[in-house]
C-alpha cells in the first residue's frame, strides 16, 4: 500500500477531492489517503505565516509514519495523470528525500487571484521543491523532523531542506511536478501542479489541463450525488 499525505485547506477543499479522484482513476495498487488537516494535528503548534494551512505540516510526514518506511507528500492543487505506482518506483534508499528540483523564475507575481488565498508569488531558492516529496521516513537524517523542530525551524530552513546535505536530496524528472502556468503545456506530464491557482477558481478556469481537472470534479460530484440519494431513500 502507498501512503499518500495530502495538504488540506478548507478554503480549497475541492482541490483535495479532485486530486484523490485522479489517483483513484489511475492507480493500480491500494493507496492510503491521509489529509494533513489542521484540526487532526491539534498537538502541532505550527507556524502560521504561510499562504495555506499545510505550509509546515508536510514536514511532519516522517514522524506521522513513525520514522519508518516511505511515503509520498503532495499539495492538494495537483492532478495525477499517470499511475502513482510509477512515482513510487522512483524511491532510492540512499536518499532522505526525493523531489523535483525546480530552478525557475515565476512569470506571475500574484497567485490565487480573486480568492481568500490571493498573495504575492515571490521567487526564492528551491521554490516548489517541497510541494511533492518522496519521503524516506526511516532515514536517520529525518529524525530531526519532530513537531517541536518543525514548529520552530522557520520556512527557509524547512522548504529549502537545509537540514539535509545536498547529496541526500534525490531528484526526479520535472514531469512529476509540472508547474501549470510556469511551464508550457506538455502532454507527457505525469503530475500537474496548479501552483498559481486551481481551475476551480474563476481566474484559472481556462488554464492548461483545466478540462481534465473539471472532468474529475464531475466524477466527484456524481459520486456525492449517488451517496445523497441513498441517504434520502
């Protein structure tokens, strides 16, 4: 079974459900979905200086896994276009964490335009590295990631993986974290990331891959409708 931890923010709850549906529609092995929802982490006194509710809780994954085995973390504003098993195969026990090592300057200075999440979109080193992580939870270097440490370390140290030597940060192809609106449309992308804003937000409803996103949203709504009919029967 693949443990999949997903950042969750109530203000963009639809993105979480669409992401899960995209996994369900493409996966060929069992997947365990774990939303990093703040009320479920009541003993985590995390910092609150980020643009979403899971800005720091992603770094709790090794502890939540009991510092054992492997797990995947991803932001909720993503869409799997390929079987998650193919991503799982990219694990490497010699690495503590494996990411897409983006190296870019943003084309857009504001993100989540027109929403409660609207904010500046500044450039910084290793931007978006932490939005998709293959965590080697049992690696000794990740044992530092306790709730106390994550709550105090600060965004720069965490999101730049500064507790790890560079040679312990593995790299996977950019197709596994394709930044919509920053990278040009690519039919071969495996996992797309609506980092500027998901299609469910009016400003981004016609962005690249939006038709696929809305297709999964229809699947989610259809399933919810069936459940509601059963309840009322």
